[in-house]
C-alpha cells in the first residue's frame, strides 16, 4: 500500500514538474541572475555620472553618494523583481492570481487610508536622496538627533550617536537637516585667559600655534586654513574668553579642535599668559 502511494506521488510530482517545473525554475533562476547583475552593474554605472555631477568634491564624499543612491535603487529593483517572480510562479502552483490581485487592491485601499505618513516618508526620502542633503557616513543633525548616518532608505534614516545609540528617524520627520561633513568644516575654539592678560601677546601666540599646527605633517593635509585669533568672545568674572578659528576638511573639526585646545594651553603656560585657573 505504501509503495503504491509513493509510486502515485512520484508520478504526480513528475507530471507536475514536466508541465510547470520549467516555468518555476526558469523564473527563479532569471530572478537570481538579474538580481546579481543589478547589484554589480548599478554602482559601477552610477559612479561616472555622480563623479561628473560632484566634480571637485573629495573622493570619499563621492563614494558615500554612490553607495547611498545605488543601495536604495538596488533594493527597490529587488522588491520589483521579487514581486514579479512571485506573481509568475503562483499560477504554476494553482493559485488564482486574479483573486490575489483583487485582495492586494482592497488591502492597498485600506492601507492608503491610514498610511499618509508612510507616503510622506517616501516622498521626503526621494527629496533627501535627489538633493543629496546627506549620505551614508555623514555626520548630521535631523529631527533633534545628531549622529553618523549608517543607512538611508526611502522610508527612514538610521543615525548612530557618539554613545553608540542607533536611532531610526522617519524621513517625513526631517524638516531641517544640518550636515557637519560637507565641503569644509570650521574649528572654533574658545580659551579663557586672565582679565589682565596682554591681548596683543595672546593674539600673537594664538596665531603662532595655529601656523605651527598647520605646518605639522600630521595635520597639514587636514587643515585648509591655519587657525588664528578671531576676537574676544566674552568678558565675565572668570576672565576674557578669546576665540580661535580655522577651516579643516569636513568631519575633522572635532579632532583638530581637541589638539588645538591642548596646544594653546601649553603655549599660554610657556609664554606666561595666565588663565583663570592659575
């Protein structure tokens, strides 16, 4: 009896595979091949066009732009290919695709009534990507959150802050985007000195520290314009706060600012310029 059941089953499977197997296997194989080709071709095809559009920009920024746009495009195409393959294969298993499509239509209407936020996220995501407001690897502040962009899709942006916390921000919530790593960055260091300090000497020492740092091989390629004395930022009971400003490569402002503060304090102590602490 068992042998008879197995024989009938094998016979039915063989018949089904003869009638439908080629379509199923062919669709799956074609989907896999096209998906692999899309993942390989799109980044390479986009790079020349983006490089021309961003002529003069740093290679790292171009790489981030290519990575961000190509990933979004590849994911979208993959969803389309998967949907096409699914609706091609379902009839081979006896599913009535018309009924499925009717159900999808009804579901789409129901979702559409309550998914305005999803549509808003997608539309805003298109503007974010097309206008190059930010890309993967940029440090930005959006929707009250500041961090490094780890991923951007049409629906949301993933940000990781300095504490390692990962935030998922809906693109519809991005009304203003502050990008800290685009084109160039400013270093602004405020150092307090004693109220009786010779400000002419403070200016000279500050400028010398900035020139020396810009000439340092470790920072010469990072610093675009040497930090220099800008102004007296404030005067209060703690003394006089002077501000030293410079221009650096995007994203390097925090590193340079930390080293500049230390070198200014060392130079002030060496030159006898007193600070409020001694």
